[in-house]
C-alpha cells in the first residue's frame, strides 16, 4: 500500500456529534408526540362512552338541587372536566374492576369535589343526603339481584339467601357496582363473587354446581341511551337571557299608538 496515496485520501464523512444529538432529540420528540396523539384519541373515545354517565349525574343533581342560572354553566363545565378524568382513570393500569365502573366512579368523585366550590352549603348537604340514599339503594338492588340470580342455579334456602345477602352487605366493595349489569347476559353467567361469602353456606351438591358456574367480570357500559341535548338550560347566558326578556316584554307591552290613542267619550 502506498503511504502517500493513503495521506491524500479524504477522511471518512462523520456527522458532527451535535448534529447526531439534535437528530436523536427530534426523533424522540416525534415519537412522544405520536404517543400523545394516540393517547388523546383513546381518551376522546372513552369520553364519548362515558358521556351518558356524566349526564346521568348532572340530571340527578338537577333533580335534587335547585340550581341558580349562574350555577348551571359552572356545573356543566365541572361535568365535562369530570368525564375527561373518568377517561384517564380507565387508562391507568389498575388491576380488577370493569372499565365502565371505574370511569363512572371517577366522574362522580371528581364532580363531587367540584361541587364543593359551586353549591351553597345547603345545596351540598341536600345533594350528599340524596346521593347517599341513591348509593344505598343501588347497593341493595345489586346484592338482591345477584342473590336472586344465584338462587336460580343453586336453589337456595331462605336462610342461605339471607346469610349471603348479609355477607355481601357487610363486606361490600364499591367495585361490585358492576354486578348490576349482569342482567344483560340473560342469566347465562354470574358475577365473580368472592368464594368466602358464598361457598361456606352451601351444601355439597350446591358447591358442585357453584364450581361449574361461568363467572365473569361485567364490562357493560352504563346508561348508553341517547341523551337529550339541554345545553340551553345548562349554558345559561345572562346577556342572552336579558335580551330574550326584553323582547318578550316588548312583545307583550301595548304599542305606542295604543298608549297615545285617547279613549272615546261616552255619548
């Protein structure tokens, strides 16, 4: 090999280190943006699925609290924020629980926190009282519905039914709300009830039937019906309300000609 020839050969092209770092940083930013876009799309998808649950909460609030026109837009905004938090809660890596139940619970929790800053103390007290009644009614409906379903498979005695109801009531967990949706499966499955609340109360034949039942975690979305759009009521605008009131008053008021017209004198 000719040393002179080697000395005249141009050095290999090497990208500057700063340029390489800039390229790697740009690539990382693009990948992160793509991940964020995908996450935003998933959140929006869950927001659409959870919106009926949000309206369910807002309608309940509307029924139990006499909201002022000024409070309505604030509550509606709190509902929109709560449904987004519900969507984010679903995406967290939490073991157990169904997605619809987790999302609906997050909506209730976030909305309740927001209401503390919107409602008066009297309104908040009334809401908490009615919400507690609703929660207890839903709990009892869920337990009784599940025990009734078990009875169709296990032919429970009255004493067994009462004890299973008592066990579930005493050890109630919020995630069990999802059991209320088991009716959607037309009696083919039972929820994943903890064995310790049921099995010790069964006889040997019932235990054999229990072991063969198909137990599932329900994942049905709540309140999936169409929600009537009531933005006009929730998004109260004082200026629009004042304009509408002025138009109504002008329409109902007597005309200028009528005011100026002199009454006729009786002959």
